[in-house]
């Protein structure tokens, strides 16, 4: 069986730079085995949900998150 490339998108719910969850994501990215990539997405620019904003089109940060998912 051929080894598959695995891509994982990770994000921390905490926006604080010193967040333990952010540190764990960075550690996971650094420790990922061969064939696995962990991409960390920063949610800082993603706005809270607002249906009026959604109806007008995705803000750039939301479009970027959707593209990575």
C-alpha cells in the first residue's frame, strides 16, 4: 500500500499569542511524521458570524478558511 500524504488544518480557539493551544498546534506541526503536514490557520481575522455580512459575500479571511478546508 502506498503511503498517502495527509494534510491537517489546525486552529486554536484562543487568539492569545501565548495560548497553550497555539503552542500545542506548533508542536504538532513540528512533530508530524513523514507524509503528514499540519497547517495552522489563524482565526484572528475571521469575524463573528453575521448573516447580513454573509449575504454580501465572504470576508477575505472567511474565504481563505473555506479554501483551506
